[in-house]
C-alpha cells in the first residue's frame, strides 16, 4: 500500500473520530507503524505534522459550532478534547486571531 493511501485512510479515520482523545500514540497504534515513522510519513504526504492536522480539524469544527449553535464555549472545548476552556481559547485565538467569544459575536 502506498504512503498516500495509508495517510488517506488514517485521515478518514481521524476525521470520523476527531471528538475522541487523539494524539500521535493513539494514531500510531491504529496505523500499526511506529510514531516516528508515522510522523515522517504523514509530514511527507501532507506537508504538515499529524498534531497540526488534528488541531486544525478540531478548530474548524469548533468554528462551525460557534457559528451555528449557542452551545457554551466550555462544552465545545471539552467535546473536542481540550483540557480547559483557557487552553482552547488560546489555541483558537492563535488560529483565528480572535477569541471564541469574539468569533461567535462578530458573525
């Protein structure tokens, strides 16, 4: 199986389970490859790290939730695997140049 196909299959699995606790160890175990080899393969195929991919997918889901629901920011953060609302807000702000609350109210 080509590296491209392996990574495509892993991305499909990650996208389905993005609300689960995912990190390099979990994904490496699922793939059957060492985390070091998987990281190298993932970066070669996608031009980004596995951690960056997971973080971006979660933040995009959070942005959709903020735009389309009135769910509390804390609940969105917890559902997407963040350990605190503060951590979520910091990461969200880095990605979107505004806090989750500002993002929700400026739309």
